[in-house]
C-alpha cells in the first residue's frame, strides 16, 4: 500500500476508537472528573474485552484488531490524576504499560514476501479471492504479533501522558491523542510496510 493509503487506514482506525468513545458519550453531571475517568476506563476495557468485534468497521481495522487482540492481555494502565482545567476541559493523566510490537511488522513483511515468492515459483499459481487474501493477511499478521508476544525478549513501553476531554453541547468528548493511539496499537506502525 502507498503511504497515503496507510495513513488513511490509520485515520479510519482512529475514527473507530473515537466511535467507541461516542458509545460512551457522557452527559453533564455534578462529578465530571469521575465520569471522565469511568469513560476512559470503559473505553479501554471495552477494547481489551473484544468489544470492537461488535462494531461495523473497515476490513483493515478488523484485521488489525483481530491480530493484536492477545496484546491487550499484556497491557496495564493506571489513571494517575484527573484535573478540571475549566468548565469545558478535563485532563486525565494516565500511565499505560504495553508490549512493543513494532518489530511484528518486519515479521509480517517477511511472511508476505515468502508467500509471494512461493506463488511466483508455483507451476500453477492460483488467483485468490478478496476474502482469501483478507483471511491470509489476518493469519500472517496474527502469527507475526503472536511471535513477538511470545518472544522472551519482548520489550515493554511504559508511558505517562495526558488525555484531554472537551465539552461540546453538554457532552464530553476525548480529543485525538497520538500517544493513546500508539499505546492502544502497541507501537505498530503500518506506514513501515511501504519502507524497505
């Protein structure tokens, strides 16, 4: 895929996360800070418990979520502090510890190239349907992620950062957070698929 397509796919995946947030959209209440904390916990637990499977999202997002599902079992988080900046902004400081799966993309690329080479050398190469390609891609990505998760030298990141919620029309909405996305996708960088 081209870099622009990969970025578009990552934006779609982020929009799914934002969609999850909208599921838990919060109405105005006396204790906004506690509600925001609960919203964030619910979002993380919803994702960790496979709630994303019930959502209608694009194929790339479905493949990604299915492949990284096991990583959520090795992720932990702690909400450190919640601060109401003003009547329309709340900041949640969170620490997330998660496995670094960035090297899984290299394993995935290798599997794809091996499959390509196998098909090129086959005397009777078969044309695969879109469903077969999606199934094979999912399998390769899941195998690559699991290989990294089972690596005895698996590295972890532990990062502390702020997540900003802003009030719009009496509802609190999480603002885009690249650090949160990085943690929730275990540092997988799909744009590296197009790099050598």
